[in-house]
C-alpha cells in the first residue's frame, strides 16, 4: 500500500502485517504444514486489506462498493466449494 505523502502510515501497516505473518507462520506451520502457511498468508493479506482500507478511508476518502465485493465473495466461495469436492489430485474426472 502506498499512501501519497504518508510514508509513515504505509510503513506501520506493512510492519504490522509482516509481524502478524511471521507469528502466524510460526504458529500454524508446525501444526498444519503447508496448509498452515497458506492460512497464515490468507489471514495476513486480509489484515493488510482491512488496515489499508482504514488508512485510505481516513486520508483520501476511499469508499467501498459492496455489490461487486459480494459478487467476488460468492464467486470465490463457489470456486472453493467446487475445488473442495474434487479429488485430492485436483482433476475433475
């Protein structure tokens, strides 16, 4: 995230997200292996998006458009459900 004229804000977000990723990796990888790394990355990227949104909303007035976000979430959930039902090799047949 790059906020014009606000390098401190960007640095704070990046530092929090990096620390959270390291902590989650150290916690989840021993328990879940590569899946733990994926979960840690997903959670920290979500944290990054939330923190970036908060900073951008405060500094330049960014607003979210919820219908497109809902469409993306529904499509992602559908794709995840289909993938979850596939055999472990990831092929349909």
